[in-house]
C-alpha cells in the first residue's frame, strides 16, 4: 500500500492539520504521514481528525512530562527568581 505525506505549514493549527491528513487518507484510501511540532502521526483511512488530535495531545503531554523533570523545574524557578530580583533591583535604582 502506498503511503502519502501531508506537509504541515508554519502557523497551521493542529485541528487543521488533522482534518487535512484524515481527509487525504479517506480520499486516497492510503495512510498519510505528517509531523506537527516534531511529533509524527499517521492518519489511516477511517481515522478521524479527533482521533489524530487526541493522539497528538497525548504524545505532546508525554514529551512535556519527560522534559520537565523536578530538576528542570527547580532550575527554571531559580532562574525566574534571579530575574525577579534583577528587575526589582533595576526598578529600585
């Protein structure tokens, strides 16, 4: 079975990308691969835009949880606190 590719565009919303890929898969009776925000997905004939969007959100949340470890969260908080102090010092000067 041949496979198609849908090229997402800058500024495109996930809803539109999923609708386009699902529509292409149904129209051509072939799987359609696409990547949205570095997350690869495959629309199969019969896939719905809602199913694809849900899968994208699941993978996006999974990636986010893997990235934002307790150590990274602590680093971010420390940097934000340092930035607040710097700004306060600047405003008080």
